[in-house]
C-alpha cells in the first residue's frame, strides 16, 4: 500500500517516518480486511476520523481513466498522525471489463 502516507511524518526523523509508514500500512490492511471484506461495520470509527473526505472518481462508463491505475492506487488513503483515515479515494477499474464466458464481473 504505497499510498498510505502520514501527513505529519514529513517533518519527523527518519525512524519515526518508517514507524508511521508501517503503522499506516497495517491500519489500511486492517481497514480493508474488516470493513470491505468482512463487512464488520461496527469497527468503522476505529479506522476513520470523525471528519473525512471521500473522493469518488466513479464509473468510467467505458472511457479510459484520466490517470494510470498505478498512480491512482498510490493515493488510496491518507492518514493523520493520530492514525485514522482522513481521505479515501474510491477507484474501480473493473467497471468496463468484459465478463468472462459464463461468469460475472469481479467484485
């Protein structure tokens, strides 16, 4: 999760930056595991700040995204120094994918 950055970490020592980066990677992984994959919404407040911004680039409706998928993936989530998500960038690149024979689109 390369996009998991800590806004406050830029002014901290090198060791603290690494600690914050690793913490943010763990929090992002747990957030997706608990809320997206397990749908355990009771823990939402454990991961997301009281005030947060959701950026949703929405359905591409067959058009190419304005940024490469890798660039979009790098800005997935942002954290404050207290370790809660303050911004979420929603992005789905499978909306325009063809369905496999006899199957459905990926979730």
